[in-house]
């Protein structure tokens, strides 16, 4: 205590050591000549007190300060003082400032020489002054720790080693949850953030808390009682004293240096784990087909532009099916094909289409819905997928059929069969193997037939370059570029972030390409921002789907790095898509990518990055054209790699902020599914790592698969996501009880069985309302009465409920 220390100092005659601060009833700082201070320390140490040596530049508040007082007095006398406008408490007196206290040089001289009475000041602030929350404004949370030790609610604005915006925002949030009144408007100004209504009624057991991002999936902090988590929390907060106490060491200087380093290491490790948890890749596993295929049932329509089609039709027939064969050309329309199907005189139960273009597949899909709506469609491509090293897609264009098909599967699962990729060079027994496979696909719907066997596509976590999950403490990514980067879509929402990121990586000249060029909204501001960072900026107006125009641009600005982020959306159900709409979406993204590939093939590029989308990998109801375009990009990257050219295609999940995923209806829907938007910083950090790891294709998505499985339990899940969703889905069903043991089709039918007609209608209406409510994110069916007519873009999402519609 202060008294004990004072007694000791008085006994020694004081000399050149003094009390410098009284921080608490049992916490006193002594300052002065080193040997004298060490003697005091030794005495108290021997008495069993905890002591700690502070690292400071001078013996502040001790007699050793006296030589500087004369000069300090002169300086202090020259300063103009003003009376404070808010109440202040003095650490010199421990009392509220008296009139004139702070405005005299004497006060400040005393401040240098006399002890800091922090404990008294704190007692005054929290006692008579009535403060209930304390905010420390200073470079490190020193006083916060002291105030918390004394049992007060204290928050620090800054923390060594933590980015300032993060530290300040954490402090604001901390104060807010402790009841402080925060003016939020200035914080969100210009960000597009808006208020949303939360229910005013009781919460009906719904969860409204934001999901916890703090711990990446697979984190290791869930010790039995969270002891470890709390320890690391102290490390991250840099709370040295609390740590010292926990570790049972006293006055350990090593902790002062070690804790900030550990804190930085810890944060870096956390980032690595979070990044690893968001990265996925498609892997091909041996398919789990039915072991003993029966005869191929049903009547099959084989629609083909491939000469092998006839052999395949014959093999299906041999396997037991009735077969009709029709030719398909890329120019055939929906009506042409519907007529051709009707002309067979039969209504098929299945269809197999072998045509390379997504346009022809779409036309056939629509024609089947007009002429044979019960038929399940299988689409075959040839060498559009890479099932592993050494198996490269020779025909990346055909991969667009995969993107399209994945979306058709989601929109109308009852009309969907599956996707099948054949080898680049057909073996003699291919037709028979194909027929066997179609007779017994099990529940696989994305397959590749190779000489070595049948493989099935699975989206799996990408465990990083080494094949191991990224470990805490890994190095930050190290990609560096130089020269000129050509960014298509460079004036779009993501283009802005990409351009800044490229400059961060060392690019000196960015060529930002879009059709509107310098006239694009925000283009001039972006140019100014980048120029202010000493980058050369060219805003180029060019339609990248126009090969000649693009060639001219590449000649004028030869790039060292290409980033293709141009693209357009044209959402709507595949049933309503026209060939022109499909072609437009494909041209801006897939067509342009092909041009970029061909026109730069003989150039020495450091990177060729394609901005693809998860819509291409998983499909997305309402985005058949967009899915097709993106799937092409992924295969093109693989194709380029096989040619020895640089290529990286990143299939992004939705990004936060502006851009293609910014529609609030879409984001609400995604949130319900457990898909969280990626912040631009996170996404670009991931991009850097993907380039470092030299990946050809990567999917970056922030998904909560348990939630995804739970909210989509109504639907038949394709085989692609099985490894991610199956465990969670089983849990969800088990939790619902035996009456829900089978998800999807039939539940409504079962519920309707035995009801009177009038009751059925009411029941169906309630079911429709409940589904609409779920899609729109309303908490109850009553909340969306009347919205069906005004659905707009959300109607597309409902289209994704194919299973529901069929029921
Ligand atoms: N935002 C997301 O959440 C997200 C998620 C996954 C993938 N992606 C992909 O990332 C890329 C950028 O997305 P974004 O959100 O930034 O979209 P955005 O804001 O709509 O930007 C798209 C850009 O592409 C340009 N563009 C379109 N067609 C073009 C053409 N034919 N020739 C030249 N430029 C053309 C547009 O400018 P003009 O209209 O002036 O031509 C615009 O600058 C897209 O390829 C998208 O598929 C985005």
C-alpha cells in the first residue's frame, strides 16, 4: 500500500527515490535512482509482494526530475492556457479540478514532480462524479487494466499491434453494449448501410444474433471449460498483467515483449484458419454406382450432334430401353426440337443429349418441357472436365453445359437426370459402359466416364498447398507483380478493389476496361485514387466480347497481368431464357475469356486470373446463363495450364458491398441458407494465397453447411455437395424425428392425403405462403400476405423450389 511504501522511504530518509504513482489501494509505483529503486523492490519482494520493473525512459515524478524543472518552468510560463469545457479530475489532487488549476504553469510543474494519484482520481470519477463507463484515450490499454482491476467497466481505444480502425470500432461496440449512447450515423455515412426493422413482438425462439465469425470452423478453442480460449483472449488483448497473474509469474519483463508477438501470431493464425475454412475445390472420387445394374428401364430420347450418338442409342437399346434418336444442330430452336420430339410419336421418360453447346441443351430442355415434361434429362459432354492431374479438358467450351445443367437441376429437379463427361478419345466399349452407368447411377448426378473407371464430382475443402490445413503462424502471401495489369470489368464494383490490390502487389500501370470506360460511374474517382498512389491509370472503353477491339487494346497496352472480371447478369428461370439472352451473358464472360486466352497465348504473362462464380460450380436457380459462363471459365483455366500458360480461376461466393450480389432480396435469402458475403479484404487476401499456392481453380465461399443443410432439407441435394452437407443433414433429420426421416418430395402429398377438397386448398395455400415466407426471409406466413403478386426478382428464388412446385 501507499502507506507501507511511504514508511519505508521515510525510514531511508527518502533520498533520490519517491512514490511516482498510486494506482490502487495495493498498487504503488516507485521511481528514482536505479539502485535505490532496486533496494525498495528487493525489500518488498522479500516481504512476499509482487513487484514489476517498468521500462521507462526517465525516473518520472522522482527527485531526479528536479534538474529539468527550471527550464520546464520557463516553457510552461510561455504556454497559453484555456479553461477546460468539460469536467476534469486531476491526478495531482485526485479531486475535481478547481478553477484555474490547469491554467497555471505551477500546476504542470507539480505534475512532473509529484505522484500521480490515479487511484484517488478514479475513486472521484466513479464515486461523486458518477461515471459508470470509462474510455481510455491513449496508445495502450494501461489504465483500462488498472480500472478493470478496481472493478470498473473500462474500455481502451487503442491496442498495440492491433489495426486502429478495428481497435476503435471494438471500443465503440464495447461501450455500446455497456449502455453508452453511440451516434452511429456518421460511422456508416456513405457505406450504403441502412436500418432494418427487427420484430417488435416476442422473438418466437428465432435467432437474431449475428453468426459468430470469431472462431473458424475446425478451430481448437473449445476446451472443456474454455480455459484455453480465455487464456488466448488475454494474449490477443495484450493484457500482460492479467497474463502474468494467470501464469503465476511476477514482474516478468519477458512477457512485455512476448505478449505482443504472441498476439500478432495468434491473429495471423486465426486469419489463416478462417481463410482455409473458406476455400474449396472440386475433386473426383470413384463413383458409388449401384453394384448390380438391372436392365435400362423406360423410353429414351437420344438427341445428338455427335457421330457417336448412333452407337450410344444402339447400346441403350441393347441394355433394354426403347430408344428414339433425333439429330440436334446448334441452330435448332425450341419449336424445331419440340416438333421433332413429337414426330417420334412417343413421349420419352428419359432423354440423353450429346451436343457441345449450352444453347442447344437449353433449346432441348425447353422443347422437352413443351413436348415431354416427364422426361428426365441427362447431358453428356466430351472432355469438358479435368478429373485429375493429366486429364485436361480439351474442350473447355463444353464445360458451359455443366454450369447450365447444374442450374437446371436446381430449378426443376424432377426433370433432371445428371451430367456426364466422356473421355477425349472414346474407347470401343464406351457406349456399353455408358448404358450400364445410366441403368444404375445410384444417387450420383455429376459423373465422368474414363477408361480407368467412373468418377463423381465432389466439392471439398481445399486444404492448402501442402495438403495440410493452414497452420497458425503461416506466412502472409508473397505474390508480387510489376508492369501493366489489364482488368476487364475494371470500373465495376469488384474492379475497384482489384485495381487497388494490384497496385498493392507492385503493379505500376492499371488498364481498367469496361464498355463505358471513363464514363462509368465512379471511374474518375477511381482513377484519382489510384493516381494518388503513384499508379498510371488508363480507363479504356472496350467491349471485351469484341475480339478485334480487344486485340487492339492488348496491342496498345501489352499486359504482364490479366484479370478478367467483366460480366453481366440476366437472371430468370431457364424455362423463359431466350437464345439471345443466353448468348449475351456468355459473350461478356466466356467469349471474352476465350479471346483473352487466344490473344495473349504468345505473351509472357505473370498471371491470368479469371473471376468466376460459385454459380458455375454449384449452379444457382435463376442464373442458368451466368452459371454456364462461369463453368466455362474454370475449364478454360485448366485448359491453359495444360498448355503451360499461367491461369487461375477463382469461383467466388458473394462479395459484401456493391456489385452483382448486392440485391437485398438475394443477400437475405443467402443469409438464410447460411452463405455469408466475403469482405473485399478477405477475398483479396484469399486471391493472394491462391496465387501463391499456384492453384488453377479454387472456390472461395463463406458457408455454414449445417445451416445450409437445415434450410434446404426440403430439397433433393445433388451429389456435388454431399461431403459438405450430408453429416449436417443427417443430424437435422434426426433432430426432426422419425416422421421427417425422408426429406423432400411426398411430404405435402402425405399431408394432403385423406383431407376434404376444400380443406386441401386451404392447406396448399398455407404451404405456399409458408414457403414464400421462408424464401423471402419473413418469419411467418402471415407476414407476407399479398406479396406473391409483387415478388419481382425474388420470384426467381421461388423457382429454385422445384421440388416444392412439383409437390
Ligand atoms: N459481386 C459478387 O459478389 C461476385 C461474386 C462472384 C463472382 N463475381 C464476378 O466478379 C466480376 C465482377 O463483378 P461485380 O460485382 O464487380 O460486377 P459489376 O459491378 O456489375 O461489374 C461488372 C463490370 O463488367 C463490365 N462489363 C460488362 N460487360 C462488359 C463487356 N462486354 N465488355 C467490357 N466490360 C464489360 C461492366 O462495365 P460496363 O457495363 O461499363 O461494360 C462492369 O464494369 C464478374 O465477372 C462477376 O461474375 C462477382
